[in-house]
C-alpha cells in the first residue's frame, strides 16, 4: 500500500509516525509533499525515512491513498496542483477540518473520498478518530481505511455531518486536556508544590484517570471518588460554582461551529 501525504504539518507527521511505529506501512511506501517548505519535507525524510515527491509527481499516480493534510484555506490550491496526477482508483483521505466530501470532489473529480478527523495522539497510537466516506469508496477500500486509521487509535464511523462535532470533541479535545493540566499544575504551585513535583503528580493523575475511563461509566467514576463533605466534593462544588460544565459545552460548541465555518469559507 502506497500513500502520498499532501501537506506535512503536525497532523501528517503524527499519522506517519503512528503508521511506521505500528508497522502498518514501511517508510518507503510513504511520500510527502507540500506547497513550498522543502526544509520541512527534508526533516520528515531524514527523521522517518519517507520519500519526497519529485517534480514530475509520479508518486501520485502510484498511490493507493492520498492524504490531504493542510489548512482549509490551502485545500483548493493543493487539489488543483495534484488533480491531473490522480487516477480513478485513487482514494483521497482528507483530514482537513470542515471541508466537505462534495467540495473535495468538486476540485478533484468524482473520486472516492474519505473524511477523517483524528487527533495528534495518533503519534502514539492513541488517536480518537471519526471517519465518513463517499459512496464511491468500495467495501475493500473501507476495510483498508479502517486498518490505516485503527493503527493510530480508535475509529468511529459517523455520518459526514457529524464530523463537525467529532472535530469539536476529539479533534480539538487533546488541547482542552492539556490546558486543564496546565491549570492544575499552576494551582498546585500556588499551593506550595514545586514545579517538578506538581508536573509529576498531574501527569500521573491524568494517566491513571485515563486508564480508569476505559473500564467504567464516567459519572459513576466521579461519584465513587466524591465522598460527601470530603475534599473531592469541595473541589467539584467549586467547579460547579464556576459553571464548569457550561464552559466545556461552550468550548466544544465553539470548536464545532468553527469547523462548520471553515467548510463554508472553503465553498
């Protein structure tokens, strides 16, 4: 299986790292290209052993999948640059936020298109990925896509219109967790812990909680550690007093809305 990555940012790198690390693809089966940043392409070649697409773009004709991984504003130009080099059998796998399958096909021809929204935890095989595909994607290609995406984490097949919500929850979600980890660390330091100790304790807390989440209902887990009139109850009450749930809802809603806006801007 050969893949060409059009776009070479953090998402593409995370997926490349995951594919190679899980041995789903060999480095020589992956080629990379972008608009103009040769230094970035050379870094990926040197770091992972992947190929840089040559000027003739023959790699595109041999590709089973073409990964679109650029900013939405650059997608139309990128598709225009590669369109003539794609074959009818090429499957486009887009991780471009907000840009619809119909819009991609408008710029590339009526090719099979899958849209996925992974996150950068793909780098360690822990992505939460939502995927939808066009009717041109055969059952065989759907199976191959599932294999590709499941090698970098969990996969949930959704309706295309639901990918905006997937973006708001899972695509952007790691940043929310990192932000909370930052805040907890800062609060721990204010309460007298050293930076080193606070960081270690927060990391282990998130690691343990993430593992527990795999085995139990979220609400039940919270209730089990929240003894009446205890320290956890006091902390959760402070979250409620500051409308923590409303803040999280607003956060997810804002990211979901922005995904929808990016699609409209592209169209």
